[in-house]
C-alpha cells in the first residue's frame, strides 16, 4: 500500500513538473501585437466550428487577432491550421472565408487541412509550408504549449494571445485538459518525435495561398 502511494505521488510530481516546464518554456515567447517581431506567417490555430458554419467565440477571437496582425504588417501571409478530416466538418475553409470577407486576398491565406493537433500543425508549418519564423495566435492557456512545441521543432516562434472574451465555465475543463496535453506533447517532442498523420509535397508559405484551396 505504501509503495503504491509512493508511485502515485511520484507520478503526480512528474505530471505537475512537466506541466510547469512546458508553461515556463512557452511563456518566454508570448508578447503583445505591437512588440511581436515580423515573421514569415501568422499561424491561426483552429477551434470548434458550429454545424451551420459559424465560428465559435474562441475561434472568432483567434481569427480576429490573426487578421489584425496581418493588417499591421507583422507578416505577409496567414496560415490557418485545423481539422478538415471530414467533408462535413471544416475549420480551415471556414476561417479562410471569414478572413477573405474582411478584404484579405485569398493568395495571402494558406490552409493546413491536416492540422489535427497542435503538434501536427507546428510540424507541418515547418515541413510542408517551409516557415521558419512564425507568430502563433490562440488563447493563452493553449499558446504556452503551442510555443513549446514550435520551438522544440526548430521554429523561431512568438505568440500573441487571443483572449478577447471571458469564455465562462468551459475554461476550467480546458485548463485541466491542457495540463494533460502539455504532458503528452512534452514526450512527443522530447522522446517520440512522430511524423504527423499526413505529410506530402511542400507548399512554401512564401507563394500563393490558392495552392491550398480545395473548392
């Protein structure tokens, strides 16, 4: 019984220490829109899209901040990365359409249709889209991990948080899930280093975003 208690205590300590390490690593590169350095692209990470094609509040805030950075000239291209693994669920075209409706030409918006996880989004930003210096946009609780992953994969990454609203009671659940995700991605980045679900031909982010259009 004592041995089991010691094992559980040790696992808990490792879990919390890993979570803290990832948080601390990412926090060093979070900055404000006016101070973030110019980059090759702004990466907007996907979030839930409602069945009628409406952006969730979190996703709308991410897209809004990413759009503002583009308009400020912080990067010449936007890379929207999310889940488009099914015909009936499409985060990336929804984001691109929203941004285009605000006057951004389609050639400046790249879509990563296979950004099924934060790890895969960063890996593909490096290997498929050939980005080297990026600005990542998402809510701060998520941004800490995204920056940790990007830096571990060799990207010169900076982050601008997109917390424009109070997201209510869901944040408590998100924070708990995020602690588990930080632990998972620590081991993915440090030890396992798997390839993403899909790779393929390079589509350099310095070109025409129309190359990623699928409709």
